[in-house]
């Protein structure tokens, strides 16, 4: 049992290092080669855990070999763009200039109901409002509305908006996050002073956030 525990921990650490070196990607953003390597990694990692007679090196060496292959292949692809198209494919125009390409839809083995569903997920209920729909290399659908169907921007309306930036969570579920305090340009003493001014403590707060322009949002913790 101790052997299994140690092997599992070492394999876990090895996979964490490997995936970090491969780069931050969500599963849906993986290229074909990356997806294949991910599947192979899971199989290689599992074998020495439940088969304790298998030498540990039988997993570690192939894992780092796959990592090396992926890193080297990535650099080669950067130098040879045609190889990227061969291995990962290229974007496909499902809708171009407002016209649905039914041949391309069939070639990508996508039915019209799937396309409509993907458009709905992006807040588009009518396919006639789409100017371009592009199926990217990672399988995601990029959609651009027609100008007539798009909402007017502040620039279109002649309004000069104020940038609020992002919201920095200074308190998350009653815990003060010092790193976010620094990012927001605050100090802990300033935060504590503000809490005293509203007669609250961090233990009473679920979320305390501050945007770059200084706007404060507080959600108090409810007793459940």
C-alpha cells in the first residue's frame, strides 16, 4: 500500500510538471497532437500505479520522451507553417459573408442543429444575423455578427466611456487575499480602515472586490 501511495504521488508530480511545461490549455483548446499525447500520458501514468511490478522508469522515461517530442514538434511547426496545417488542420468557414456553406458543413460532419446550438450558446438566436462563422482548429466556433444585427458600441453612439478595469477580490469567503490587495493598489491597513468605517469584519464578508477605477462591491456572508 505504501508503494502504491508513493508511486501515485510521484506520477502525479511528474504529470503536473509535464503539463505545465506543455503550456496552459483547456481540453477544448488542445490541438490533435496535444490531445493524443494527453491520452497517452494518462495511460502511461496509470500503469505503474496499479501494476506495482512494473519498474517506475517504464512510466517516467516515456512521459518525458513524449514531452520532449511535443516541445520539439512545437518549435518545428513554428518554423514550418505548412506542417501545422498538416497536423492541426486549418480554420473552416461555415458561414462566409452571411452565406451558409453547406458543403463545408457536411465536410466537417456538422449538422445544422449543431450549428444553431453553437450559435445559441453565443447569444445568437437567428442564423441570418451571422456574417461569419469559422470553425477553428481546436473545434470551437468563432462567430461575427452582421453590422445590422450587432449592438451599437459607445463609439458608435458618440459616448466616451470610462474604463473600469478588472475587479480585484480583496476578500474571498472571509479570507483576505494579500496578493490581490497589492494588485488593486491597496494596503491591508486601508482595507481594515474601510471595514471599520462600515462596521464589518472580514469574517462577515463573502466577497469584497475593488475595480481599477476604485468602485467597491461587497457581498455579505449569509448564514446557511
